C-alpha cells in the first residue's frame, strides 16, 4: 500500500457514476474515445469495463470502481475490534505506541490464521509502516498524543464511588449558606512550586536548520524552590498570594515587585509547614472579612499541614468552613490544578525567559521570583480562567455529573474481581468492558445465541490475544493505615478526631524522646564507667619526681676513673610505657610552664587537658559535669582549627569522655564566639598562649 504522496496521475480517479454513463453512451452508439473524453474517463479503462459488462444488462449489479482492498490484510470487523482495543487501553492509562500496535497487529493476524500475511511482517516481526499509516487513515478518530504522567494512586483514587461520595458531601455543604450556593463566598487554596530556574522544555526558539543541539542559558542546573500559595474565588477573583522562601528569617526585600498584598513567609526548605499555615489562614480571613455572620467556604487538599488543631480552631472562630478534597484526586477536582496552574507555569517560564534575555550572565535568585510570579499571575489569574476552573470541576455551578464514565476507566485496573458468571458462561478477558467488537464476542462466547458460523466467520478478538490490564489482588500482613477522605474539618466530629490524632501523635513523640534520652544517658554512663576504669589516676602528682621518672634513672660515678665506664640503667620499652598514668612528661615539670588554677573547674568552664604518652598531647574541653567523689570530670572535647592557633571547633560527633582532675593542667578564660550561625560552633581564646602545647 503506497504512502500518502502527492498524486501525479488521474488513474482510478473516476466515480462509478461517470463510468456507468460512459458505458451507456457506448452502448447507444457513441465511440469509445468520444465517450471517454466526454465523461473524463481513460479510454483504455473504458474498453476494459466494456468487455466486463458485455453480457450484463443491469449495470448496477457490477462494481464500476477500482478494488484496492484485494491486498488488505485484516477484514473490517477485525480492524474495528483492534481500533476499539487501542481506545480502551488509552482510556485505562496503558496506551499503545505505534510500535506496540504494529507488533500486536502481527500477533493478531497469526491468531486469526490470516493467509495473506506479508512476508516482510514475519521477517521484521511487526506490521509495516505502510499498514499502520493506512490503519490510522481508515480510523480518523484515532490520533497520536503525548500523554501526561498519572500515578497509580491517582488512578485508583479517582473512581466513581469516591467521586460520588465527594459530590454528595459538597452538595450538603453548599446548602448551608446562600453565599455558598451562589459562589460568592467559595474559595480554593493550593500551593505550587516556583524555582529560580524556569522550564525551557516546552518553549521553542528559532535557530539554524539542521543543528542537532540548541542551548538555552539558565541560571543554574537546579534552581531554588519558593512555594507560591494561591487563593481563587468562584466569583472570578484572586486574593494576594502567599510566598514561602527558603530562609530562616523573612526580609522585606524578598517580595520586591511582588503582587500587591503578597504575604511573605520563610522556612528552612521553602515548603509550606503547619507552623506557618496559621498565618496563611489569617491572611485569608483578613482579605475575605470572614466571620460567623458572613462565613466562607475554603476548599483545599488533604495535606497534614493544612489540618492542625490550631488552624481548625482559628477557622471555627472566624466562620471559615474547611472542606477537604478526596486524596489523590486533585488533578480532576481542584480548580487551581485544573485550569489555573497550567497557564501560570507557562507564563512563569516566559517571564523567566524574558528576564534572562534582559539580564545576560546574571543569576536569578529568590529575590527576583516575586516579580516573575507577579507577571505570571496577571496573565494566568484572569476571571475567565478562574470561572473555567470552578466550572470544569463541577463546584460552581454545581454539577455532580461533570465527569464522564470514560474518565473512571483507569480505576478499573485495580477494581475487585468480577463475580463469577451465571449459567457457566465463559468470560474471556473482557473485564466488564464493552468495546466496538462486543457483538462479535457475544456471538462467539454466548452459547444461547444462534450459530451463524456459516455466514459470519469466528474471529479471535484482541482481548483474547492480549487481555486488558488487570491488577492482581495483593496479599499483605501489614496493618493498613487509615485512608484519607473528603470531610468538613471544621465540623465538631471531625475537629475532635483531628484533636485526638494530634494528642496521640504528641504523646508518641514524647515517648520516643524519653526513650532517646534514656538511651543516651545509658550510653553516656557506660562511656564514663569505661573511661574511669582505664584512666584511673593513682595520685601521680603526689609522687616525687624521682618515682615518676623511674625510666630515666642514672647511676652516678663514684670517681673520675669510673666516669668513662658510666652505666645507664634503663627499663625496657614495654616497661617504660606500661601504665601511662604513672608517666609524667618533662613538659609539665617546669614550674613556669602552666600556672596552677585557683579554683576547681565548674560546669560550663573551659579547661586544658593533657593526655600522656610517648608524646603528650593537649586538648581543650568544656566541663559538662563537675568533679565526683573519685575526682573525675565529664568533658566534651574540641578540635583544634588549622585556621588559627587560638581557635577550636566542636566535631560533628560529640567527643564525650571523663577525665581525672589531676589531668587538668589549666583553667582557660571565657572564650569569644562567632556572630554568625556558622561561626557559633567555633570558640577563640584571644588572650591565651597555646604555643607551648602540642594541641590535638
């Protein structure tokens, strides 16, 4: 079958009526060439049809048009069933690509024992490209589309039962107040991400033809996230947004050129958290003037940060009715996601693109995002988009039939198995779906229908060759967690439930914290006990210098003649260093080396500790616990910084050990601490000389 190319000849372009009129004129006595010229038919073709109709009186019984279906592989019934199968797979979220259809066509042809399967199909193990183009041309209702990603959770949650319960609950809430039913006091709140790197994949630029790679400059590989929370009303209005910046503290220069009335907040990662969502509700109440006399309906998703007891109490106090959407259905039920955030992200990418052109070689930071968001909101947050958003979700005007049955098809993959068929009927992979070839399947599978096999050949349907996707039941022993649902969070029963869950969570966290502290105390006690046993002092400072330096005793000569034969008495290497608690270095024997401290170290003091060995090392530590009965202190040690002689820093893993009071050689003055947060872990002793010590 030829591809779709421009037609160069008029061969076969005549209509059956033109050929019939030409044949009648020839039979009436007109010459063949004259009749062909009169009716715009090729004279050789007319001569061939004259021989074909020589013995036929009724020309209507003849086929007077070319028959190009002589090489057609599939019959019309099989092709229609294949087209219906492709449509159902697409509706279920398991769409077939062009290559999938070509491979499946060969399997379908072999399953139906079609005799004229092209040889090239069997060699390449797939149908040809010509056949696929003809298949698409014969079924114009099919088209190639780029799919959007949909998670399994969304496919499972968006089912007819959940949506029916959601609309029943929404209808009950809308009837509570006249301003809810007319849409004047109905709002939707949701967050979206805006980064310092715009989306360039959906944008096209003009460049030289034939270039394999086209670059577009952006600020960084991965941008910084700033959450933007928008609030729209069913009356076509948009409230000033809320922007959450990834900073510890918020400053006003973050919202320069922002949308008028924008509320700026800050968290460590730029996400919306429960602690700041109370301020978002206060912002909403301020702009809507919500009260118990003039209530508002706020529709939002089921995120845990939106449903804290503080938020619920604040909403109940000011007449705000919190209505949550069913989990994993916001791609269909949330107005902002349906018709506002798509245009907003596209407008934001264009605004970012314009900014990079106007500021070449500059990096876009979080201080520029507010201006870009303002530009995008002015283009995307129009009344037309907002009206369309509430209308498409069935909220206002209220329409519980807004979603068609075909939109619930993806949830059928995870539905429970169908009940067994009655009367021993055979169900072969249909899964309750009715396609374009359902009549053919019923004739084949239902024994109650008459046998028409003599007139209609039995065909093998695509569902028998490749059954529709169906999830297997999962067997799990884990306790399933509570499933989310749509609810009115400000109603008393729901509010009590939220409060109980918050108290249970708080109690669980307290118990966890107590176990952690007990575990740390036990580990610390074990460390102290082990250290006390290994570092037990034997009163080294109370012994005389001769005993402490027994490894360096020298036999004095008795006379001058014996000076040449002086013998040095030394212990072995193992004996010299065995039990380093009895060894005192020469470095601390000098009275001028370290001045004795006038008071005992107390909790919070900084001390200098010596660790004795072949080479004595000194460490700076902070006293955590004062001296006990055995003379041991509990100390956390610092590490010496390479940047300065007098600077010390805490290690990432705290170094906690006990030390005897006799190993403390100096009580250090109060150190100075850095001003910034990064420098608070570094201490500095500006007025103390550490040059004589070997610091660790």
